[in-house]
């Protein structure tokens, strides 16, 4: 049975609760899911409770933005449980840095003459996990952008007038902290890294040697050939080929839990291989 190891809820920049995501997974017959909200584990308890009731295997996770050779890299971390721990403790620092950045973005938008109050953004986010998509949603609602993508293109993407950079862990530090916490670090959507597909094998050797557990090979935006190529890269490096929909609810229209844009299938071997990586 297929799995989905990349899902975002209302505890970061998704529009569905963890329980609603679990129900969507149960409805389409997924055997397992991972909740991977940005920089926090706040939705894990709700998600796990719902998954136990639904008979769906549940994996606690998060998604980090880290610094690597080509700039920013997103790193998914699996089997990371709430509570004290090397990476868990660093998440507190990341959340504080994110909160400071959010306030700076609000100030910047005000300087640009946009009527976007921070209280509105907090309300859009439901009071937690505030990020740029929540600013984008308010910008759209107030007519400053036609849709979420336009809001990022006009104001919030890197290099645009409302963008503020934020603190990030180094990729090697993130891997080390994840491993020390009994978790499995995985490169998310590697096509965003500015590395040509033919160079993936050589580009990720050092990270694999440092403890990287896998690469997200099965992703909605990839054609089948690229998914197969990434799976081969993972096999060569001796790490897991993982995957997921990167579901964000209505913030990413047309993208569904489990199936992405309709043709995504993440084999359950991906989760088994990740579990084996942790055991090693």
C-alpha cells in the first residue's frame, strides 16, 4: 500500500488539521503518513491520536530549512518525537527566529504601504506556525495579489520587497542533530537546489557519508523518469528513496494527499527503508 511522507497541517502552513489529513489518508487507503510541519512538532499528538483510531501508521516529523553549498535546502526529519532532545531543543531556537522574522515581514509590508496587520496574519494561521503563506493569504484577500503564487512573486519570495531572511541550521549540523535524536534526515525536493539531475549522485555523496538517511525521490512535480533516476541515486548512495505529496491544503490548489497531482505513488518500502536507516 502507498504512503505519504510529506504533509503540512494548520500547525505550520497547511489549511487542514492533522486529524483531517489522517482522515484523507484513510479514505484513499494509505498505509502510513508522516506529518512534517515546518520547524515544529506541535501537531504530532493530534495526528497520532487520529491515526491510531483510523488504523493508519503515523510518523512524527518536521521540515527544516538549512544552509548548504548552493544556498537554502529543505530537510525532512522523520521519527523525531516531541520532548527534549538535541534537535528538538534547537527547534525552540528556530521557532523564536521564525517569530522574529514574521514581525519583520509585517513591518516591511507596512513600510511598503500595504494594509496588512500582523494580527490578521496571526488569525489566518490560527495562532501558531505562522509563515509566509499566511502573509500571502492575507495579501490575496486584501486584493494586493491575485493568488498565492502572485503574492510570493510580488512581495514574499527571496529578492522581492517583502522578503526577510531568517536563521537556519547548517545542513551537516542538522544531520548530526537529527541522528543524535534518533531521527532520519532526508533531502526534500532536490530539484530546488540548483543542482542538475545528472549531478545528484556526486553532489550528495558527502551528506550521505555524514549520515543523510534519504532523498525525496517521489514528488508530485517530477516526471516518472526523474523519480526513477533519483531512486537509482539513492540505491547507489545506500540511502532511502522517500517521497510525499508536500500537501498544504488550499494553499497549494490541486494537490491531494497521497496522490499529488494524480500520478504520485510512494511505495511503503520507502518507510521501511527509513526505519532501517534509523536502526543502523
